[in-house]
């Protein structure tokens, strides 16, 4: 047997706050991948792990739920929105929605739907905001509003309450529309509110969920969860057409199983959220720093003193959110530690004190 040596090309001790996508795989998920390896099982989902995943999904979302594992979040959104719409339909979203801003136009180019963005102060839709674009029904010259998509937790780090989600869902359904939830960070929202997943989805009237896992400790595993069968058409064929059907699906399903069979998803999300709270508190105590929004989940937004951002980024990667104001976004992950947070705050304090000398 030929030995293959892989040289480590990064420093595993180096962490940052750029994205929860930067974190590695949770050790329990790595172990799950090793467990399901070896031997032959059916391809394209005809395996015992994908079958077992359906039971776990029904436990979290209800007996009517059906799960379609996919590779990534953009793929989940494209498959979901494709299955929920016709080519002449439109999707109402916030102006900051990931599906609108950060997916390279995939919902429009691949799913073939028009996105109708609505500016919001907190990243959340309301019935009144939905009404800004929910018009032109039956008018052949107008793209038909068919789906409202909400993000939980939002791109601005805020979290919808069940009451807020229910209001949007009831309003959309009253207009003959359906509701999609982009749940890339659904675990963080559920952890923040101390609620089960179905309380933020099934119980409030959401029809289809893009169920996230990669941002919460998985290698590359998401899923489309259909809660209302009447809201979609042929999701199995849509998934294949959208290049999201995994041949060796057991390795995608095994990750989702490892995360959601027990409470690992909740433990991981709670840690990320707790570290965001600790980070926000630490930043607020540094002179010259303004925390622009208290974190609901695992994102912290703050304005740092001029010059501090570039120097800190040399050691702690993170993104500038608004270059004009100096606002930055800091994301905490399942593997963020108190030492990581305190080290960043200490470095910022040192920069701030040094700048004031």
C-alpha cells in the first residue's frame, strides 16, 4: 500500500471571527463519518443512514416533514425556491437576505425566480413590509409574488420570535403565498430563544426550510425540509436538476444525524451564542468602541476606532461590514473559546490605548 502524507498547511491554534464557516468539523461529526465508512451501501440516498435521518427530521419538525439532504446552503435555497415556484414567480425577501446578496444570483439564474428585496432596519420582514412587494397578482406583465423567504437568525444577527414568524406566515398565506425559511443558523436562533426547532418552523406555519448544519460544526451538509407537501412540486427531481443530489449520500446524512440525533446541535449553538454575548460585553467596555446591536445569536456588530481594524485583522480575521462607518461583523463559532474572545478584546484594548497615547 502506498502511503499518502498530507502536510498541515495552516496553524490550528489560529482562530478568528470572520465566519462560522471558518471553523473546523466537530470531533463527534468526524467520528460519525468514520463510523459510516467501509463496505458498500446504496447510492443517492438508498442507504440506512439517509433513511434514519427521516425519523430524526420528523422528531424535530413533525410527522409530515420530509428531508432532502444537499451539499450547501446556496444549494438548499435554490432547490427549495425552485420547488416552490414557477418561472414567472417572484420571492419577497429582505434587502440583506443571503439569497439576494450573497449567492451570486443563483436563485434568479438557477431557480429562475425574481427576487423582490425590501429594506429593513433589523433584517426582519413584517406583514407591512411584505405588502410593499405583494401586489400585481394576476397581472401578466408583473412577476407573480409567490414566496416570502425569511432568514433565522438574520444576516444582521437578529432573531425572529415565534409570534413575528407566525404573523408573516399568516399574512403570506392569506395572500395565497407560501413561506420559505433560510435556516443556515436556525440552531443559533432556537438556542437563543430556548425553543425546539419546530416552534420556529412547523408550529408557526413555515412551509419549507433550508436546514443548516455547516455553520454549526458539519463539513458540508445541509438539507431542504418540506413541511407542507402542497407547497412544492417534485423536490426529488429539482434536487437532481440543481446538481445537489449526492451519490454517496450516507456521508451527508451521517453528519446531520450526528448533529441532530441528540443535543449536539444545541450544545454547539449555545456555545457560539454565549461567546458572542461575552464578546459584545468585552467590546462595550473598550473606550472608543460602539456595539451597534446587541447580539441575539452568534453575530456581533461594532464600530471600532479608526486604524484598529486593519491592525487587528493581521492576527484575528474578521470582515468589515460598512467601510463608511467603520462597522465590523464578528462571528462566533461552535469552537470559539473564552480565551479567544478575551484575547481579541485585550488586543483591541491595547490598540485603542496605543492610539490614544
